[in-house]
C-alpha cells in the first residue's frame, strides 16, 4: 500500500475508468490500438499471401523440382526405383519417383499414337486412384474420372493435375510403372516450397543407388529471385514496431493533454509514484488491447500464415514498444509539481 492510500487494485480500477469511461480522451487511443493490432496481423497475412503466390508461380515453372539423370545423354545411368521413391521420407521432400518415356499409345476416345510416359505413384499421386493420367492439352478436361480403352483393355482415366511443365503431364498420357520396372534413367524429386534446392540435391544424391554411369542432379528452374528470402528480409517486417512506436507517442501526447487531470490527482494527495503507476497501468491497458487485436486478427486469418504464432508474437512486440514509449513519454508528468501541471492545461 502506498503512503497516499492508493492500493494497486484501486489504481487499476481508476486506470480502467480513465481508459474506457464515457468521454475519456484515451478512448480514441483505444480505437487506434485495435486498428493497429489488427492491421499489423492483416498486413502480415497479405505479405505472406503474396509470397506464397510468387512461390507457386515459380514452382509451376520448375522451382525446387530436381531431376537426377546421367551426366551425358550418350551414357545413360540406372537409378533404382526403391532408392528414388525412398527419398519421400527425407525432410523437405514432398514427392519423388521415376519418370520414364514410353512407346506411343492409342487411347480411345482421346486419340491415336499419343506420347506416353510412365511414372511412380509416389511422384504423381493421381496414379494411386486411376489407371492412367490424360494431359489437359490432349482433350477437353473433365472433372470426374472416365473410362477409356487402351488397346483392347478398359481403363479408368483422370486428368493430370497441375505439375511443373517440364514433367510433361499436360501433353502426354502418363501410365504407372510396371512391377518389373525396378530401375530407371531419371529420378524426379519435388521439394517443399521452403527447401534449399542445393542442399537437398546433395543429400538426395548421396541416398540414390546409381549404376552404369554417374548421375547428376539439376533443378528444372534456376530462379533469379527467392521469394522466401525476400520475404524474410523485407523492410516492412518491422511495421508492427513502427505502429507500436506511433501508438506510444500518441498515448504520451494524450497524457500531456490531460495535465490538468493529473494535477487534480497530485493536489488531492496522490504521490508521484502512484500517479506514475496509474499512467503505466493505463498504457499497459491500451497496449494490451493492441496485442489482443493482433491476436484476434491472427485467429481469423490463420489460414493465410505459415505459422499463426508469428503475427501474435509481433503483436506482443507492438504492445511492448507501445507501453514502453507511452510510459517514458509521460514519466515527467508524475514528477512535476501540481501547480505547474495545472498551468499547462
């Protein structure tokens, strides 16, 4: 208990009335806190969505898609199917499998002498539920599986999904590998969006079982930019701290406009420490609302984040800067004489 009779609980109740009470000057600051917190999380969601769109666009062109094959086209290599498909268990590998050209195939009603390839189902998951994939450039796409004739055999076909262009799925018929296909000349590995292609290539190369001739890994698309790195290094990642600084400065300015109100506390016998505690609690309440706004917005926009905890942590940082600057900016108000404060109204 303070010597002036103010208990911490009473100071907290008084601060709450000053912040949320009818006609409070801090009510405007409270509204700004909500907007700043929610705006911080919303902007992080926007930047994350832009980065993801950029990554998807590059992935469609072959970014983070590795192809392991012979160093020379005149000397084919042999990569075991087991070792290639086994890469799926490695960190950062989404899909992996053999992809081999095959003889042209007649598929009714799609067409005759169609370019054909064979793939592991571990590489093209659609093959797990269908007998073959039809390239979207070969006929008008259908949304449901449909029956086709391959020679004299009936088969269930689906249209190939979106895969990097150089995998050839858009313009070919893709069949699953035969049970006898235990090795192939080409192993394709599709990495996750944030994997390091160079590092993953070295690790995968060490795991592959290669015979006949040495193999080498290459990325289908060597991008000139890295959206993930650009996202991590962006200057706007500091926006929450900037908003916190703005809010703290605004709170300190409003506190100075309340100098006559603070003078009343001092003249009624409140000690400088009690007044400083009161102003600090007010700043913490406003900053807490900003952090709560950031958290609520992060929950609503959770699907847009890579990690939903990131905007929450930035919201806490925003609140910390807000409270620190607000208290520092109004520190002298608690130490000045009541008469001086009364003259400043």
